C-alpha cells in the first residue's frame, strides 16, 4: 500500500518544494498522487494553475482537519499516494501527522530552521499514541549546501539534540527545485534548458523518494541511518 506522507515544520524550510518534488517523482514513476495543500500560502494550488501538471498528480486544498481526513481516506481507498503540505501551522502539522504513515520535518541551512525542526519534533512527540498506529517521522535536509562550514556544524549539533532519525539523503540547494513554481510542471517534465542541474535534482529526488518509501519498500525506524545535515 502506498503511504500517506505529511510534511511540515514550524518555520518556513521548504515544505512545499519538498512536497512537489516528491509528487513529481511519483508521477514520473506512473504512481497516482494526491497533493494536499494545507499550507497557509497555497503555493501548490497556485502551481497547479500554471499548466503542465502531470495527469498523475491531483491537487486538493484543505482548510481544516475534517477536509484533510476526507481527502486522505479517499486516497487510501483508491490506492493513491497522498502527500500533505502542512506548511508551518502547528494545527495543520499535528493534524496531518496524525493521518500520515510518515511525517517529514524539513531542515534548511539555517540555525533558525534547525531550532524550529526540533520544536516540531517535540510537538509530534507530544502527540505520540494519537493517529495511525506505527506512524513515524524523520528530519529531512532541505535546500542545504554541501560546503562544510561553522553554520553546518551548528545545525548538526542542534539536530542531534533529538533521537529522531535523519534521512540519509536530502535535497541540496538547487535552482532546479524552484523552477516548477515559475514555469509549471515538475523537475521530471521541464526542459533541460529551463534550469541548471535538472539531472542531478532528478536523481537526488528519486533517491529520497525511495528512502521514504514512495518507491519500493519503506524503511523502518531502525533502518534509517543518521546523516549529516550538510555533508
């Protein structure tokens, strides 16, 4: 069965970019996906109106937990993948996490993002035992740099405050991931001349989707290996 994935953190850290990127991977693999926009700014809804949306991606908006639950239940009945962009709202993040099989907490190349991720982690831990049985969550690097630095070490130290797993693969800062919001479509159907680094972005995104369980077998908590936020 395809999982329900929720994405959210208490400070803007690329939740929408991560949600759209994973949906693009699914569509490219011929997997039907419902992309639920529960974020305040509705950037995914705006993206869907630009054109070139893959036929395998359906976009829905959700203003409350009841609507979110209805859309998730319908996706499960159809056997579709459901990805919820919960944005930065505490209520939306908690509601989405309770409905999800796995929640992702994005961490950008910023100490403030790392502190917000830790706060989000604690919020989800406080709801442990509510929602789906066996649900889990993990930190996911989002829009980070591969260049070692003092900031990278600070971020790593902050995230290590939690025992929550960190996915081995994340998204490096690339213009390719932002291009769909300007031109429509996804990184898998954009023309190569639209944005640099599309090939690397596609490979990275597919690897992340596999790690999460969208492609192939999902990892269990014990199988998720700790990783550096900035390698």
